[in-house]
């Protein structure tokens, strides 16, 4: 156990503020429920079972927001654009991804500030994955 010197404030990570692993697993599970039914996005996931993709995204988001470094320990540097390069990610895919992610974020019941922080990142990440015109 780490001792905190008297008079100092220990800041919580965003990961801790929003509820840790449980929150990110709920987010990603709800997101993939939407993806599973989406005729545009579902074909981008070559695996029949979306479970492995769900696990990778959950681990990535947990690590990004200050949780365990399991993603990098298992998969190395995220290299998100490179990993998504084989898939035609156009504006329609971007919009569909954000539609399912918005529904997932809404289900979390975050504070307004937490919601804004998470949503700002997710919209930036979605925009950065676009690799095709259209």
C-alpha cells in the first residue's frame, strides 16, 4: 500500500472517476451489441465472435484512461491507424461507429463533465480512423 504524505492530494485517473473496469466493460459491451446488428460495421469484424474485438477495445480504453496496462503488455503499441488500415473506414462507417458509441455512453449515466470528456476523445478517435473518401 502506498502511503500518501500528509497534506497532499492524490488525483484519481479518469478510469477511476468513472468506475474503473466495470464501466469500460459495460461501455464496450453495449457498443458491440449495436455493431453486431449493423450491416455496415459488422462485416469489418472478420471474427465470427465479436468477443475478442470487445476485449481488445475494453483493454485499450481502460489503459488509455489510466487503468491497467494490459493492452500494451499483450499487444504492444496500439498503432490504431495501422491496425484499421485494412478496413475501408469512410464517413458512413465513422457515423455508424459514433451512433453505437453514443448509445453506449448514454447508458453509462456519467456526469456531464465525464460524458463530455469521454465523448470528445471518442469523436476525435473516430475521425482519425477515417481512411477513405465517401
